């Protein structure tokens, strides 16, 4: 299919989707069988309210549609109390009959119906999708839950003006998805992030303490809270006492004196290593400075020996193998 919106929907659902989609009446959903859809009645209610503010027959059509919509919601809310699906079906039957007659009359080709005829005919085309919730127990007649879940990300996008990189997009979509999912499941997002950090960074092993200087990033409330949750003791080094952090200071000096001097000015160091190579190096080294340094140097040598433009995953794996045999 040539249309990009429909292509994105197919990419999301998959070509062999067999489930039920509860959504608005966006035209990109039209390729789905109406039996696989549940059209949102809250959107219908807003549309009927719009027509009820029109003139002549359009106003009558809108008011009649609003009245039927209210009756449908009343029956649905009553079902939430009695939970008798057979009773719900019986109560919906006259509403369905009146609604169908209303749409058929409004869909007739007439100048008096020109302002709402198309709307009525579009509903007739997806008629089964209006009532799927009557036969599928897990469905509701609206997509309000999805709309509420998307409200936060939509506001975030407007306030932040979007992302500037693919990596930023991936981080935003995954973090917002996790936030909404864990809220719906009544689970702790902070506990999930803690477990995620533990599994990815340390393979299950956390340091007993963290020795840092007094830079703004290391005295922030976020770091203090994270360390408290993870059970890591945060220790701040004395001011102007570099020997307190001798190993890391030595590491920085080695990078500065032996590595950076060999890099041409203007070269972005992040472009020398692929994302896979960086991920592998941190996974193997567990973030320990000395091991990261050794792996980075060995990876650069392996990439140079293989005449590669950057350090890719194969060069990093060669470096890991070489260091492991030493």
C-alpha cells in the first residue's frame, strides 16, 4: 500500500493481525474488517454534538443521535453493575434498531441531508464495528483508556519539541511506555528501573559504596535517591584532595596523555565506536574504569589492524578474546 499512515498501522499490527482494534474512525483503519474493530462511542458522541449545533435537519439528526448515544451509555453503565450480558444485549436491541433507521434516513441522497449524509453513510459502512463490545467480553465501547494513556506522552512531545536523534526517540518511547504500563499494572516504576539498571550495568552485582567528588551531578537529589534505593553508600571525597580518588584520576590522566593526544582535533570520539561495540565493552568490563580503558585500547588496535574505519562489534569481540587469554 502506498499510503504512509496505513503502512505504519500495518507495521504496528502486523500483516496477519487477528485481534480487535478499539479506535476512532481514522480512515487508516478502514482496511480492517469491521468485525475486527470497535469504533469509539465517545468520538461518536462528539460528532453528534457537532451536528446538533447545526440547522434544520442536521440539528434534528444530531439531537436524535445524542439521545441514542446517551441511552447506549446508560445501558452500558448499568451492565457494569449487574454484569448480565444477555440483559445488556436485550436492552441494546431497540437502541440498535432506532440508530440504524436514523442512519439510513440521514444517508439518503437529498440536499437537505448534505451536511450529515456522508457521516451517516460512513457509520453504516462500519456498522458491525459499532457493536463489537456486545459480543467480546474484554471490550468497552470507547478507547478512553488509550486516550488517557497517550495524553502524557502527547503533552511531553509538545513541551519538549520532540527528539533530535534516533537514540533519543528510542529512549523517550521506551521510558514513556514503561511509565504508563507500570502505572496501569499498579507496580513500582522505580523498582523496575532499579532492576533494569542492575541487570544491564552490573549483571546483578552492585558496589557497596560509590566514591565521587562534589560536582553538581554527584550532589543532586536524584543520585542520592537512586543510591538509597539501590542500597549503595554514597561517599563524597574531600575538596581539593585528588589522592582520595587516585585510581580514577590516574585513569583520566592516562586517557588525556596517551589517548586524546593521538586524536585529531574536531573528531567526535563517539563516532569512533559503534553502539554495539560500546555496549559490549561496558557489559564485559562492568563499567570498571581500568577494564574499560584496556578494552577500548585493544578494540582500537583490532580495528586498525583490520583496516576498519570505526571500532565495530567484531573488533570489540576480538579485543575481549585477546584480553581474556592474557
